[in-house]
C-alpha cells in the first residue's frame, strides 16, 4: 500500500493536541470520602479489573485518537498497489455495433462489454495510458491516450450501441496503427465476436487481446426490403422482403406489413429452418404514401432487425429530349429508368430551344452541335457547347483515365478504372467549368454549373468506348439525371442503412434543413452545398428532412445479414491471441484507491464515539 | 444552664423524657428502675426462709401465725440505670454538613442530659481506632455541665476500628447498662464483633448510625481523585452515572446488612441522616422506637 498524499500524514500531529486537551479536561478533582471500601467494592464488581476500568474510562480518548488516525489516513489517499508484469499502454476497441444490443440474461451484450472495459481500465497500471476506439460503422477515436482514469471511465460509460453495422476490422486496423509496432502497446478488443472478415491485420507485431461477451442466440431478422411502384399498373407496388432465421432451432415466423396508421397490407407466416432465408415478393395494393413497415412478430434476443421501413413517395415525371444520333445503350437505359419520358429529335435550332426547354427538363445532344446554351440542363455526348468555358482542340486517341473526383455527386459509386475509350475530344475546361474525369491530354467529363445553366459534357462517343458495358454507366446516368433534374415534388423518399450517409439534391438553393428523427426529435442543419450529405441517420426508423414546404422521407434500416447474425464469427480465432505477448518490459503496479473505505471506517469510529458518549461509560 | 450544643427550650423538652432499657440491670444507687437485685423496693418479689441475721422487719408475721415458720418477704430493688454513650470521633465523622460528629455530639448530649435528669448514671467515651479519654458513669444533674464540656471538647481524629474498641470497652467496663453507640459504622474491618461483644456482655445496645446525604448520593462525577479521609489513601477514577448508581446500591445494601445484623442480635438500630434536625431525631424518632419514654 502506498500513500499518494503523504503530506497529509502531518495531521497526525493533532494527536498530541487531543491528548493535551484530554489531560486538561480530565484534570482530576480531589474529593474526600468517608471510606474507600464501598467504592472499591463497587469498582471490583463493575469492571472486574483495573485495566479494563482504565480502558473503558479512556474509550472516548481512544476513539478520538483513532478518528484522527483514520481521517489522516483517508486524506493521505492510500492506494492498494498490486504489481503486474504486463505494463503496457492499452488501446481499447469497444464494439458498438447493432448486434451489441442483443439481450442476454445479464443485460445487453453492450452492458457486459462496458463492465469488461471498466475492469480493463481498473487494471491499467499506474502511469500508463489508454485510448478508446469505438467500432461502429466507422471507427471513432473517442479518447486518445489518456492516463486519467476518471475521464476514461466517463468516456466508456458514455458510449451506447448504435443501430448500424459494425466494422471491427477497420477499428482494429486503426488501433494497430497507434501501436506503431512497438511492444509497449496492447490492443484490447471487447465485443460479441459477431464481426465481419478480419483478415489483413498486422497482429504479429502487436497482439490483440479479445474479450468476448456472450449471451443471446435466438434471432430472426429482416435482411432485405425493397419497394417499387409497378410501372404498368396504376397504384400498385411490388415489395421484396427477405427474412432469415439465425437461430439453431426452426421457427414459425408471423410476418406483417402495414402502412400508415397500421393499416394492414400483408400478413403471412413463414416456416424457417436454422440458417434459412426466405425471400418474399408480394404485390401491395395502392395507393400508398408515406411509411410502410414490415415486421416479424417474434420475440427474440435481437429485436432491432425485426422491423424494416420503406417509404413511398409520389413518383416524379421527367421529360428528356434526345437530340442527334440514335444510341442503343442510352435509349435502353433512359426508357428503363422509372419516371422518365423520352422524346427524340434529329436537330434543334436556336429558335426552338426555349420552347423545348419548357417541355423538357433535360436535353441530351448526342454527337450534334448544340445551339448556344444560356439556360437549362444539358447533357452533351461527344460534342462541345459553343461556350468559352469549354474549349475543344481536336481529338485524342485512346486517352487513359488518370483520376476522377469520386466525391462529386455525379461520380458517386462510379468506378472508371481501366475505362477504354477509342477516341475522345480534347477538352480544356476554362474558368467557370470543371473537369471531373481527367485523362491523358483531355478531360473526359466536364461540367458547367452556373444556374440557371447546367451542362455536363462527356467528351467521347459512347459507342466507341466500353462504358455502356460497365456497371458505372447506369450509376453515372442515374447520378447525372438526379443532379440535372432533382425531384421537384413536395415529397421525395430515400432508403439507407443505419449509419450510412445519404445525399440529397436540391433544385434550388437551400440554406438550412430540419431533420426529425424516428423518436420525433428535431434538429436543424446548415446546408453547405448541393448536393448535401446527411450523415446522422444512426437510428432505425423513418427520418423526415424538411426544407420549406418540401419533405424528404428517409427510411433507415439495419438490413445487414452479417450484423443480424449475432453468433460469433468463425474468423474470430484468426486474430484472437494467436501470438505470444511480448516479454514484459517493466513491472508495473495497479493502484486501487482505498480512501473511501477508510472514510467509511472513520464514520464507524465516529458512531462508536457517539455511542460511548450516549452510554456515558 | 446554657450550652453550645442545644438551647434551653430544647432542654426543657428533654426534661420530660427518660431512657428505656429493655434489659433489667443491677444498679448502684436506689432509683425508680427495677433491677435484678432484691432489695428495699416497693414491688413484692418472693418469699424465702428466714436465716439468722436477716432483718426482722421483712419477716411476714401473718405467715408465721398460720404456719409457725419464719418467712421473709423479698422485694425487688429499684435502682438507677447506667447509660454508656460511645461516640465515634474518627475522621470520617467530620464529613457532612453539618459534620456527623457535631450531630453525634448533640444527640449524645441530649441523651446524656435525659439520663442525668432521670437520675441515671451517665458515662461517655469517644473512640476511633482506640478508646478515647472516658468520662466515667456519674449520677446527678450537676454532672450535666461536665458531660456537655466533654462532648464539646471531643477531637476528631484517627481511623475507625469498631471491633477492637467496642470489644475493649465491653471488657473494660465494670458496669453494664444501656450502651448507645453513635457512629457512621463505616469501617472496612467490620462492626460485628464489636457490637456482639457489647450485646453478649452486660449491655443493652442502641446503635445510632449517622449518615450524611453525600455518602448516599455523592455530589460529584467525572474524573476524580478520591481520598479516604481516614487512611489518606487515594484512588483515581472516573465516576459516571452508572457507577454512581452501583455505589448507591452498594451503600443501601451495606445499611440493610447492618440493620439485619442488629435485628438478629436484638440490638436496637436507628439510622439518622444529618439532614434531619437532631431535635426531631431525639423527640420523634427515638420516642417512636420506644427508646425514650
């Protein structure tokens, strides 16, 4: 045991003071009595021995001295020191994924994990530091290396499990990056073992100690859900729903789909064997508007995935005018996109352009020179505008894609790696224009974004590239259509997994947006750009984003079979302590503060003195 | 006739009283008390045969005329009573307000006055661990001043040894009678043998135990250094409520023990607190106990 504040031991100097006061207070008065023998007889009977009598007589003094000693000890802040051989800084990775909400007989898995984390903190050697990383969808450093246990304890207790999928691998990689390959750090991961793939971590240089929390094994969850309007049938919707049994026992799962105000749309019962997934495709009668909720009516250990939400918005109709050469891929794509109506024209003159702009939200020029463009939304394929901001200088053969702006809304989820283009225009974007895809000698994709004019220029012929054959093509076209012509109805909808960002396009400048979460709490956000990314969709349910009169419904779901599988992963052993820990560098100590217990002892002594005083020994 | 012990009014009240003894004693002078001695009293006692030399005046001639034999009438002699006043003058008797010794002096003087006034013989002796200078039993009212002077001059000194001094007095006293012991009876060595020696001797014993209230209800507590007033021994102790209660019970037990002892030995016992005016002790309590008539 050591004293953290040994200077407080100086308070022991009060003992002589108390003794002096006691001596003064108990200066004995001389009293003459007729005889002694009666007094001695009384004392013999009362106390048996003179020693006991003296002890009892001095009990208050003894209690007071004891009280000073105990209080001094408490002020001196005693700590129980325990030597430990493992003397390392700790990087604690705490799993906050949705599966940590699994109910167990001892509370939730996350509650257990918090307790284990506190135990790790308690055993942290004195002077050593600990960092805390949460393994949610994105790893987050909650507390960087800190030796203050109170701060760390508060940080651990502040954490809550999210509704999002976890990414333990990313969190562990981040944690390992802090170790810098030294043997003075230890990564401690606390979680339920229900992680995704964990390969590729450098566990040989810095061992990872895994502390698994267990409990809860029965789960049936909705793993997929999709809603779409049937194009050919009015007021009819198709719904796809996948339900999976993650338990080891077969279950009969009642399933219910309801609309707003719990209006039943579908009721069905599904029998699922262990590990079996059942995909249900059903047609829902319309008209539908707002939230549609699918629910498995079963009481399992992980209720988060028992519900899934979808939103149905009024479909918008977009008129597109395709001018120029016929393009099979483009026409097929345009006609397959919902809500898109296509007109075709061989040529457009400058005079007819204003009228056509009123009838069409988007005009695509495919290989034909457009008239001067001053307002409107245009997609130029293998042609250049008559605009100083986009200068063309001949052609270039087989340009190689050098880089593209992945964060631009037009290129989100678009992969242009190894794109083959036979020939492309040499385009040099000037001031007012922006190159989004840089290639050798040219810009393959350029934009002019100066409302009311928006022009996207693709500098090559689709038919002379492999772009139409790649996945990137429909994604690019979808992004392009949404960017050039955002939904203009009063109500739009989106779907996203919990924890994932959601991008919203505005057709007019917006400065702020109000978001109402599934619990009804509202929060205002400043809109810094168009599109704007909403990254706080952390809870499963329906978010409502309001800008003026317009509403945007956002259905947030878990819909992650890996996360719904609450059983520990088979790959857990791959990073569990498979390596020998490094030899202990220095023996450290773990300090357990004792002042509270000592203070309780002081209270007991005080009560004892009070008892002696009342009993008048 | 003035005294510092009590006033003339009280003395007039005492003149109407006389001391009673339960035993019948042989007296020295003729008085009105019945004695064991056959004599010239007024009360007929018995007959006996005439022997040569008997006083003819006591021959019952009527018997002689009927029986033709000489018988003498025998009368009970009426003689005086010897009263022995034994006053404890040990240092413990100076405790109290008034001091127990002053109280004892007054009671002894009052009883002596009653005795002398009743033409009894009154003697006095002080005692502590030894017998003090005695005042031999004397008769006559002229002895009152000497008796008062004796009591007024009693010193307060020495420790108590009741067994020894009372035994010695019983052995040394030539004349039996009523022995009145005035003491606090606070003697670590006991009192039984001393009182037994008196009671089994020629004495009718009256014990008047003098008690000061502070001895029964000590007016102190806390940290003390107790001093035995007789032995000058000291004892440090802390007195609290519980200890005082134990002490009181101890004292009461001791007093009850004395009372029981006296009752078994046919010894008259009276406990007098110094808070009671001594006139009341004499005029009321002693009369109530039939020690005075």
